[in-house]
C-alpha cells in the first residue's frame, strides 16, 4: 500500500471545519499523539528518500509502529503499520538494533473521512495548526500517484485552503528540526 498525502498550514480552522461538515464529515474525538521518529544510526537528517523511517506513535493510551519508505517525495510513501502492546519496549529495541531517535512530534489531532480520503486537523506543539489529506492506494505507478496528489491539492482549495499554504515535503519532524536549527 502507498500513502499519498498533502499538508498545509491551517489559517482558519473554523471555516475549514464548517465546509467539511457541510460535506457531511463528522469529526472523531481529539487524539493526543506523540511520534518518536527513528533512522539508522549515522543517517543524515532529514534522511534520503530510500532510507526506511521507523515511527513509534503513542496515541492516547495505545502504541502504533510504522515503517515508511519514501517513493520520490515525502508525501508518497510505501507504508506498513501495526498496533503494538509495549511501546516503551519497542523504543528500547530500536535503539538496541542501531536506530536512533530524532525529534519527537507532539500534537493534538482530530480526524474525519470524506469519500476515500482521510482528513486530519493537527495542532502541533511549537509549529501551529495544519490540515493533512491522505489517501491509501495500491497504484505502483508513480505517475498515477502524482495525479492523485493533484486531486488532493484541488480538494484542499475546495475546503478553503490556499495552495500557497501547502507545505511541500512537509513532515512535522523535519519542520521542527529546521525550526530548531535556525535558532
């Protein structure tokens, strides 16, 4: 499965939420997520696209382990994910097998779905508010996935988010890293 996503700064949360609700979207409960991002030791950050990125996410009181391998951009990734029972032990294991943690990402998230898209509104500690639209596909052809991404851009504009607010190759860990580096 391939995850295709786009992310943008969210300037007017109320307006966007109203438009999504007008489309029939219902938002779930707010989730508190803390993402621990791991790369093989010695890998530069941000990592090259072909380097597997491992994530342990604490979401409220459960843990999810994720593998992502970018496929030409950080918004087009081969992804595998599973729930794990002991997140703290998984963090130790990753350190023991030669992975190191980079910047943790702490955020509050609400989710909804529209047609075959998952839409999330995030409030990220130290970064602000964002909207992310994601679609999971089986298309192996990169060009087909790029066309899907363009449709996601179009949908963003329909709900009131300008293309100028899109964060290209936007991953919160990388944005946090860049922000800390510039201080």
